[in-house]
C-alpha cells in the first residue's frame, strides 16, 4: 500500500498533467513490451512494436535500456524527470543533465533489487548521451506512432478529473480515482506492490494519467523529488482503435447534427444527457450521434460513476478548427 499524506496546502496544489508524460510512457511501454501486461488491448501493439524493433539500430537501443528497466519493479528515478512542458526533447535533455552522484546511487539501488545473475548484466555507470539516444530511438519506434491515441485517452481521463474538481473540489478529484486509490482524509491510499509512505509537506501532487501504466499506479522512490503519481487511464480498446483520415471523419458529419455535438464538447467533457439538453434532441439521438463520432475517432467516451462523459480527440479538434 502507498500512503500519500496531504495537508490543506497540498490539496490546493493538486494538479493533473496536461498531456502524456513522454518518458513515463516510454519506460512503462518497455515494461509492457517485455512482459505480458495489458492483455488483448495491447497484443497488436506488442506484436507490431516487436517487429519494428527487430532491426539492428533498434536492437542496440533495447540492449542499453533493458538492464535499466526490468519487466516489473524498481527502475531509476532519473529516467522519468519532471516534464513541465510535455516536450520529449526537453525530458531527454533533463536525463542527460542528471548529476553523476544521483545516477550512481540509483544504479546501486537497482542492483540491490536484482538477483545475482541479473546484477552481472548491469553496468556500473552509463554514458547519459548514449542512453538519451537509446530512449529517443525506442520512443520513436514504440510510442511515437501512437501519439494521437495517447493524447485522446489522456484527454478523456482529464475530462473526468476536471468534472470531479468542478463539482466537488480537490477532494472530489481524489475520490474519483477509485478503485485504484481511496481518499481517506488526510491520506490517499493507493494500491501498490510495496509498503511506502509519501509525505507531501506542502509541495502538492502531480497526477499523471498514463496509457502504458497497467494495474498499479507508480510513483518515484526518492521522496525528495517532485511528488508524482502515475496512474492507468481507463480504456477498452487500448491502442488498436481506428484513427481515420480527416476525410473519413468529415464524411461522418455531413448531413447530420454531429458537427454541433462536436462543438459542444469542451475540455471538461459533456455527458450524453447534457448533449441532448443543449441540442434539443432526445437522449437516444444524442447517444447515437456520440457513438458515430466515437467510431470515427473524433471523440472518446469515458464512464464517470453513472455518467458517460464525451470529449474531443485531437483529430476532432483539428477537424472542428479546420486545421
């Protein structure tokens, strides 16, 4: 169990990441590729990515990364630095700037968590420039092709959290994290494979919705680093959802009220009943229009309690804005 201790100042500094964290998704995707997490939702992704990584440059990237990122358990905190701008290049640059002392300390922690046979594969130090190149190559191959889908799923999750915050404040946002976490003031209890306490001490908490995080939420081991909780987003189809071209999506809108449906979906999401009320149509018609838009890849729908919330995907926004 992970216990995260809040005070009133921490509640005021609770945030949800605006977009996928590039390095968390990169590292967690490598864990998923090596193991069997994710089930059918990621089966096709694993097969396609494994095939693309079979060539020599990709194999070299994997050779460098695999010892650092085991299938499960601890991996060094310096691989996932704070990423305020959401830029992959900025995040990788932060890895390169990691103080040598921190790298050595975290490599020692990694070695202590491995079996004697596994320790023999661990180098005592890393060339961080070469490590950054390996991260970039792997990300380009395994994560980059799915960027649009990652953003859509994270946006859908943010809509649920934003609605909870607007309706009930920061504590309602924390309560919306069930079943993976339970808010028992002043502690957020999170399902976790280890017993760990995190004292926020007025620093607040960054919640990072993640597509490649699976089953358990993840946090940093070093309590002095910016408090972060990475948690899995809800998804039914993983990365296999069809992302059509703009022409396909536009054809789904011609001769219908679906363009108006798309326009009424703001950043906090919109429920089916709200769509029906705003557009003056029946609940059944609103649900049907949402289904068509969802199949066209223009919206993502996410259940929040007894309510189905719909939010635009990046493709839906681009189509609406004419870009």
